C-alpha cells in the first residue's frame, strides 16, 4: 500500500467515526451530556416493528465505527509497524527480475592489460607527465625510495623493472633511483602502479640544448663584447677565481681558447661522447681568453657532461642534470649556466630551490621554441634568471621563447664561439646569450662576493638597457645586459 492510499484510508475512517458519533449524539436528549449505549429495541410509534428510528441509527453507527477502527488498526499494524523479516532465507519467494551485474570496485577497473589505476588521485609526489608532454625517456622512471636493497629488488620484480642507478644527493637530501621499465608498460601506467610502494616517482625528463648550430670558418669579428660593454667592465673585474659550473655536453678542454680555464670536470652521463660543439661553445662564451674574449675570461670552469647524443639530437635527462647540479654545489660553484630547456620537472625544481638557498646564481636559456611556446624550464623556474637572445641590431631573436619570466637579454644571433678540435663556430640561440650572462654574473660576484642570487638578479635587471616597449616586457625582459653598469652597481659599499 502506498503512502497516499494509507492516508486516504485513515482520513476516511476518521470521517466515518466522526459522522457516526455526531449522528448518535444527535439522538440524545438535549439536556444530557452523555448518550448511554442502547439496551435493546424500544417501542416507538414511528416504526412498524415497534423499534424507534433513533435507536436503530445509533446501533448502525456504532457498528460502522467498530469496523472502521478495526481496519485502521490493521493498516497501522501491517503498513506502519510491520513485523521484521525472518532471519533465514525466504520460503517460496518469487525470483527477482534480471538486472545488470554489480560493477566492480573502482580500484579494480582495468585501464590496460595487466595494469590498474587507483580510485582516488595519486599522491603529490607521484608525478605523471602533463597531457601532451613527450620529452622523457619512455622506458625509464626516476624514483624516490629510502628502502632496503631487498625491498627495492622485490618492487622491481613485481613490476618487471630493472634498477639502473642509485645516487644520494647532498644538495637535496634525496636518494633517487633510475629504473628501466622492461615489460612494455607505459611510464604513466607504471607511475600509477608503483605510487603506493615508493616515496615518489616521475618520468626521466629530457632537456634539449638551446642552440641553432652553424659551424663555419671564423670570418667575422665578435660583436657581443661591445654590445655588453665588456672591455670597460673588465677594467673592474674579470671573474678571477669565481667558479662557474657549465651543465652541458662534453667540452673540449684542449681548445686553445680554453687553456687553463677548466678547473674540474664531472661525467654525469655514462655515454662515451666526444667533445661537442654546444658544450665547447658555451664554455668559450664565458671563459674564452685567447682569440676570443669571453664575458669572464679569468673564471674557473666546472664542466659537467650531462648531455649525450640520442637519435641525432643532444639531450640530457632529469637524473643526469640533478647529478651535475649536486656535484657543482659540492665543488662550491657560485654560478651555474644551464643552456638547455625542457618541461616542468618536480625533482629538478626541488634541486634548484636548494641550490638557490645555498647561494648559487642559476642562469638558464629561455628556449628556442618561438613566441607561441609555453614557458620552458629551468628558465621559467622562479629561482632561475631567464635570458633571451638579441641580434646585431638589438632585435629579438625570432625563435626565442617569450613570457613574463624573462629577466634580461644578451646577444645570441651569429655569435662567435670555440668549437671542438681547435675550431670556431658561429652559433645562434638563447643558449649562448645565457652563457654570456653567466659570465657577467661572475664579474659581479668577484666585485662583491657577498651578493646573493636575488642581488645579482636585481642588479642585472636594474642596470640593463631598455629595449622594446618601455619598462620590463615579455620579449626582452628588463633589456640588454650592460656589464659595466652592473659591475659598477655591485661595488661593495
């Protein structure tokens, strides 16, 4: 019985009882307040059988009231307060109509053969690649796990992976592992699979050198030193004894323009690589001292080989870059040049924050992906000074990234630089512009060793020559670096 039907029955019963009582009371003498029940038939003139009509009506209404009361009691008993169902299985119960099967719990929904995805979101330390991001080693992961070797072997066996490398980084306090995925599972699915078993995990991202190579015979003078006002600045500082780390490809330490410039070298990449034009060019833009004039010709270079050739390109991974940054911090580097660009990287971001806190000035190329590209990293990291490139006429390099994170500009189109085997090259890109600014930062620190990374950023930007729209803008940042003005402003007061 529905609720509406139940209410109708109760209402009808109430009306019937009320009507019967009213009619019965209408037969009582007006002088009394109580109608006694009938005692039997009473003679009366109005009835042929001798029964009075008032007495007969009273009896009928009392009977009706009793019946309605019984019905209402039955309804209350069976519909409002039913007996509890028996504890055992129902006897002779009719079969239920067929329906859809119960869905499995969300934690068991299959996303691909042999893999499962968690019902709830991954922990913040388990970082999937952003949608559309492809710049990572497809069969490798970088994993945080402070676990025993036995536990790590068990995880690897469960998920068909091989641990390739383990490094404890003093800079960040992390122990990171580089693992290879052996079973064909995608990096994203494997991150989901092992998230609950490790402290953190992410792809091993790939970063590309920010240079457009054009290695030709030397047939032009340098224009960058004049644009940066270097000759005058070098009368005040040359970067003497300041350590500058260059995280890049293999540098040709035997090049005549780099003689005596390299203090130490570190092989973060295990690939057997020959000296490369990019690393050699960036080192020369900072410290060249013979045919060329670097921006800081008396610095000590700490060269880090973190980039190796892969499928006709030169790329470096998250793991190798962090290894290089950690080593540079241990060696006491005051400036770190990062002439490469790539995706946002949680573990690299953590390492950069620690390096900045340690007092290391971090400088990176804005990238050569063009004006419509989203910000690239590490240049877009707030702890890094992002550098863009200009040409001989102070116009922005057409291939440079743009954005509010751009701090300053430096010459970066057709720049003369050393090349392997004693040769020279002309190079274009934000890579060489960043290297030039790394050298200028070394001049400031020689002039005033107490400068913090924030001080160096402020001085470079406040003394830059404004280009483009008035004030800081998305193309040039604060403008073209002026080494003389910056070194003068860095003087200890």
